């Protein structure tokens, strides 16, 4: 009988398998793309052959590859490639930076920039085309904001896109106008979809974007993602480019992508055709509301600092009920963006309706973000089997001592913002992601935020809404095995177990023996995806 020898054996005194809360001591043996065995070093000695590569990770933490459940891959790749306006402190500073970028990239057909946010600028005044026109007059400029819910364009871009005072606004979209009725260059929510022409990129640029994203993901220990193609008013991604990388053996992150939920189920055959181990259709996504930060999150009661509004929804409740009932009947999984407490309730109601009409099934329907919730709705997640998909790093969107949500939501709703701990206690199956590029891709930041509820500077003392803190083990689980379950991949991904795919990360320290403040400083030393080393810090990449 031929003995199976491992290609790689990883030895460590701290292996987090993600199927128990405490790490174990021992080794993991990898053969081809699969975990051959896991156990003590003595037990796994039988799998060592003359060609077996041995990796010692004593004092380090070995985990399953991280699985980011909520990423905007293509948008994130563009954030990396084009002008970054994240740290600009004013409209003028952002316009100056984009002018410099335009000068340095004279051959780009569109001048693209990302990451600005007027809420951090003096007076929180919306930007307009004039400041861009003064600096970049004869080339179209398109600047997407930090949350990807609004865009800032110059006059040339408006002309090319045909956006003028007569252009109708799409549902839940705003074309900001000046006192003369002319567009100011600011597009809000679904109106951003009027400018998707700016994202038509040449093939060599697409290749560069994809390569850059995969390298970044590998350096962070990420081996799987949920790619949210739908954005407000448009869809952004390139499945053909993803497939090209897969066909060439270069796809080093498993991609589970979402297509738009729009009532047109007969058009989904293109998406459902992608069904490999590395690139597969994973369901439908739609937005219910916007975000509370800009008063577009849908609330049960008016905003505390703007009592004239409760926000709103993109479509009517009847539309959501109809679309979700039909999608559920056909066996599709649905994921809904819902930030405000009224939006979360509407999403739960829609899933409840589908269940009542079609009967219960293992749908794994999901609600994204849940930035604030009414306490009555917390137990409904476990009751309905709906997954709360949350992004702990969103907690860092502003200083937690003077968080805008304190003003927006007031003291009564504040304890139910990013209610991770309460949802966990209720028995809900939490799933974590980053929402990259809205915040950074690094899972360590999300884990740190979930465990401490603190900002980088350690404030506030004790954590923001500390009742929602969770353990390190649970935070790791929600970034590994939970997303695998969320993407119907629990049989081959998410935990370190014999027979599962060899997707593994080795960290530079044992987080279980560190002060929680160290979590955010932790780096990945090595990433294995499908049994192949795709990142090795000692070589930068492999």
C-alpha cells in the first residue's frame, strides 16, 4: 500500500481550527489542494516524505484562511489604483490633489479618484463642479466618495454623460442642482449609476487591477471573499477578468459573487453559469436604504438631529416583498443592505413573508450592515435563520468619543448600534466582512474592533457600547467558518479539518496570548490557498 506523503506540514503550538474555541498544539499536513490530516506532530510524522516542505510556526497562530463575506473587489481595486482622496481635509485640497493626479496621468481617458467625504470637511458642505473645472477643464473627472453612495464630477464629465437640467432622476437618486436648476456635479445614491461610463477600462488596466487586489488579499491572509457586485444604481465587477485569472491558474482568492435582485430572474443565466470551486454565483443582492451618516438610512423614528426625516427606501415595500418571494421560490439566496432600524425590520419582514408563502428552507438569506436595530427585532434573526452580516471596522468611521451617530440617533437608539454582542447572545449566526474599500481590507482591524470596540488610540476607555464586545475566538470564527457557511461552503472551507481545502494563514504572533491592543498590529507571515503558498512575507510574495 502506497503511503501518502504531504507536500507541506505546518507545525505550531497554536492552531486555531475554527471548529473549537481554543487553539490546539500539533501539525497540519497538506497534500495537493487538500488538508491531508491534522493532529499531533508525532501522528503526522508518518506523512513526511523526502519532498515534504516543513514549516515551523511556534509562537505563531495558524488559522484557516480568512473569508471576507462582504467585499467590493473591483471597486477596491480601483481605490488602490487611482487617486486617493481619503485624507483630504477640504474640497480645495481634494481638487488640488486630483489636478496633480491628472497631470501625472495624461493618458487616462477619465480622471478617477476615490475616498473623499464631505462630512469630514469644514461646514460639511457638498462639493461642486466649479472647483474641479478651475483645475481640470478639458478632461472628464469622476470622484466616488468614501461610502460609494455619491460622486463628484466636473463639467466636462457631465457633458460627456449627457447629464443636464432635463435629466430625470432615478428612484432614490439625486442630481444636485444649483439655484438656476443646473447640475452642480454632485450625484447621490442611485444617480451615481448615470456615470458608470467612467469605469470602462482597457484590458491592460483591468489585469493590473486584478493582480493588485489578489496580492493585497494574499498579504492579509484572505483566501475567500463575497464580492458584492451591485452598488446603488449600478453593478461593478468584471466576471470575465475573474475567469481569465482562474483559467490561467492565477486566481488566488475564491470569489463568491452576488448579482442584482431586480425582479428579472430570467436574465440570471449568465451569472449562474459561473460555478467552479474558485468562482461561483452566490445569490442576489439589493439595497433597502442608504446610511444613517448621511440621513439616507431608513429609521423607525425621525433622526435626532434632523426630526423632519426618517430616511427612506429605494423601492416600495411591495416591490421588495414581490422580488424576494419570487427569488426565494426559485431557490435563490438574497442579501439585503439595511443600515437603519426600519430597513432591518423591512428586510426581516420580507424574509418572513417569503417563508410564509414558500415554506421554510435552508435559504441563508442575509441582512448586511445592521448599523442600528430595534431590540424587538434582535431575536428574529435566529428565529428565521437569517444571517446578520456585519463589518466591525465600520465602528472606526469617526472618533467614537464624538461619533456622528450620537447626534443622528440619540441616547435611546445608541445602545443598539452595531449590535454584535446582542445578536450573538440571541443565537444568530453572525458573519463578518470588511466592506472594502469603504474601510480597509485587513481582517485584523475588524477583529480588533469586534473584541475591543475601541478606536486605534484606545478610546473610549472600556469600549464603545461595550456590551457588544465578543471573544477573540468568536471574532476569528466569524471571519473563517461562518462566512464559509454563509456561502454554502462549510463542507470544504472555513475550518482546518482533514478533507477540506488547504486554505491556511500563519500570523506573526499567537493572538490568544497577546494583549487585545496588539491585534491591530498583527501581520500575516504566510498564506496558503488551494494548497499553494500564495504569499510569503519572507519573500514578499511567492
